[in-house]
């Protein structure tokens, strides 16, 4: 898969601020929105791409990872873990003073404990505790609203508020929830990475959700009502007469909540698949023949 330059895709430079990125995204999202480009697969793919670019570049954490690792930004966590392991290995091989051996026996020679920084911190009398990295698995339905989650790290139960709209790969920092500091030094930090699994029948496209629903021939021709499911419950849609197969309608604010933008939601995009009857009664066949002959 070729590398996508998100900055180039949105038409902004690498120094663009958040507002410039949002402005560029909104312009392109309108241009390629499925409602304005029905049955246009190329526009649909571009719409998905600009949504992904906005997701990455509008978040300071993922943008920093993207700027640093480029096409490999999704593997940033693995790269950083490898870097920590290499650092720990170098520290293990370091010819330390006897008192350093004592602290190695207490804290261990691996796992990310920075003995180089420890010596500097010890000279000042204090040293910050070790940072801890943890993963919290969520379902897509978990992030539709703000909620409390309790999980365990290092034998300690921690209760956090998961914001509505939290997305896969999002990382948050809880200052002071890491390892204990040395000589009254500050505690380390806890970094939590969210892993969000789609447990719904909807396809996710940025903040929008997409789904298909069957529409019987008679309702497609004559119009009527159609009940469809949303993550927030069933709703009834008004079907226009002569609705064509593949028609997509937009249900505003029935998509995913936007992270840290209270009250803002994506849309639900419903595509109608007109279903032909599998059999006809003699009377129905006669009526269809009459319609045919009227042309």
C-alpha cells in the first residue's frame, strides 16, 4: 500500500495549525461527501481518506507520531517500546558503581528504568518515578457516551472517565499515576492507549457511520416509511416515491460523537437496496403487465 501524505491530501503545509486543518478538511469533506456523489466509488474513497487525514492531523498526539515516523506512524508505539528496550539493554551492560548495583537489585535492570537519568536526579536529591504504559480495550458502543471505566495496572485499580468519541489508538496521560519517585521525587505518569473494536453492523468512516438496508419494490416506487436501526435506537425514515436502488440518505447527528467537541456528532448514511419480489400472484403479474402495456 502506497504512503498517503496527509498534509498534501488536505492541501496544507506541515506548519498548519489546527484551525487551518479543520477548514481544509471541511471543504474536501463537502466536495467528496457520498450524498453529493451517489454511486461514485472514487469520491467515496477520497471522502474516507480526508476523514482519516483529519483524524490524524487534528489530534496533537497522533500528529506528532505521524510527523516523526511518516508512513510507519501507526507502529509508533512499537518503535518507542523497542527504543525503551534498547535503552534498558544498554543500561544493563553499563559498568556501574557498587551503589548503582544496589539500585539495580531493587528496581531491576530492565523495563524502562532510566539509570542515566537516575544518576542525574540523585545528584539533585530527587528522581521522577517510572512511566507506565497500559492498554484499555473498548467496544464502539462504549464510546457513544461518556462513561466510567475501572481497570487494573500493577495491582492497583484505577477509575477513569472515558470521553465520548474516544477512538482507536487514542492515548491519554494520567500525571502522577506511574511508579513511585525516589527521595520524595514526583511519581511517574500513566499512559493509556485505547483500542476500540467495532461491535456494530455499521461501517465507520471518520465520524460517520454507514449501513445498507433493504427496501421493498412497492415502497421504492410509491414512497412510504422505513424503520432503520441506529446506535441510538430505531428511527423512521420517509422514503420518496421512485427511490432508485443504491440511493443514499443522510441522517444528521446519528453518527459517532466527535472527541472533545461536546454535542457534535457525525452522520448516519443509509443506502437503500431495492429488493425485487421473489414471486408474483396472478393478480400482481396481471397488474405489472398492464403497467408495461401503458408505456
